[in-house]
C-alpha cells in the first residue's frame, strides 16, 4: 500500500511539473485546435507558427516562433499558462475569457504539433 502511495505522489508531482508534452496535450485535440489557431493566432504567429504573421513582426518584442529552440524549451504547462493568461510586456493577450478550457486545450495540442 505504501508503495502505491509513493508512486501516486511521484506521478502527481511529475504531472504538476509539466509531465512531458503528452500529458496536457492528451486533453486537447489538435484537429479542433487548428481552426482556432488559424482564426485567432495566424495574424501574429503566422500559418506555421514561426512568428511571421503580418502583425507579429511589427510587435515589440515580435510574436513567438514556436519552431525556435527557445520556444521548444517551454513546457506544455508554460504554454498553457501563456495562452490562458497572456504574457505581460508583449502583444500576447489572455484567451481564458474568450475560449472554453476545452478550446484552449485543443489550441495547445495544435501549437505542440507546430513545434516539431
């Protein structure tokens, strides 16, 4: 019984720390996230998420390039937080009041695909 409890604690800590890209992305559907990305994110991040959208290059700092090494270092949990709450000092706004939690998970799943 104690061994099961220890495994559960370790698993919970691992999940809370980001737990790898499949933990959070498993909740979302990239196919449903793609049209959300295309309608909302492309003007800044561009169609392939390279930060080269028509508005993205004019922002100070420029929109994030999801294919960059720096972006790939961000955990799914960090990306989720940025999508939900925005990023102060940048043009990235909070989306938690515009999209449902399911839509945000779908969007995250799609962004994770763009990073590869």
